[in-house]
């Protein structure tokens, strides 16, 4: 085999390999976006279940009569809870795409980072509560969600970098399975995870005392992108929404809100 033919074979093989890699990458990208579209549609169907749920007429109870397990779940969430008992609540923000179930898997941390409501693999995942949070007792519930383009999942939180957007969307609806509640945003900030330079906001779940609670709120306000004029005091219940933020490696965008009485 002469040198010219050898070079031709090498170039042809390289071209075939390059074309194969391009086709493979194209297929992966197509599959990714197809899955996003499918899961977005699935979330819309889940939301319809909640919106179309018939309210229950509850018979009067003796106040001393114990409530059976599951009996006090809000009517609009019962059907979904029966489908997946990892469901812990529902989160919605008016004027955004945020309108999702919220999960918690205490024995499988971060399970819903890459699984859908049906517990199948998903690039979108489902918003979920940190495993060491007690939904009824914790001072702060840390809720994670992917930053997906198009404002999907917690990608919608990106708009909170703008104070003008915050001014029009100051509250978050976060329901547990047994209680509907509104939360008022106190701070929006950026930080980095897994770094000494970042703020470990996810470590704050239970306040040992008033000083510890005040320190968390003060740090969030210190890092805030703008002043909301809202703060929180010891005894308030907080939620902290966390998603990726791409201006820094391992960046995080964090929205902290307090429950409105």
C-alpha cells in the first residue's frame, strides 16, 4: 500500500468516525429535548388533576376524635398522593410556569433530581424537599429543582434576578398535603455550592435558638441581589428554593420566603 492510499484510508476513517460522533450527539440532543417536551406535558396533566379535583364535603367531627392517617389530606391532592406517597406538597408562582408537585424521599436523597413523578428516569426531575427536613416542624424547608431552559421547573426563578420581576411576583404558594399557605419572598441571592467561598444555606433546617435563626436571615439579606424590605423573625416558617445558576461553576440561585400568617 502506497503512502497516498494509506492517507486516503486514514482520512476516510476519520471522516466516518466524526460523522458517527455527530450523529450520536445529535440523537442525544434530540432525545433530551423530546424528553423535556414529554415531561412538560406530563406535568400539565398532573396539574389538571389538581385543578379538576372535586372539593369534599367533610362531615362535622368531634374535636377530640383522632384523624385517620391520610384522612386530612386536602381533596385536590388525594388522587396524586395515592399514585405516589412521596408527594409532600405543591408549589406555584403566579405568572410563571412554576406549578408542580413537590416530593420528598428521605431514604433516597436526591432521588427526584433525575426521576419523574412516576419514579422513572427523567432529565427534568421533580422539585423535592431536602431529606433531613421535617415538613411539619422544620424552621426551613429547602426545596430543589432543575434550572431548565424556557422557564421550566425552577428555571423560572432566573427572572427573580430582576427586582422589577420580584415587584410583580412577591409571593409563592406552597401547600403541604394538609394545608394551603402563601410565602412572602425576603431575599434572592447567588452563591456557589461545595466551596469555602460559598454560603451553605442548605445546612440551615432547624434553628437551635433565636440567634441562629436571625443569623441565617441576616446572611440571606446580606447576599441579596436587592432589598425586598421584608425580613423574618424567630418563629416564622421559611422555604428556601434552590436551583443552578450558570455565571459560576457550581453556581446556585436561591430564593428565600417566609410563611404569611
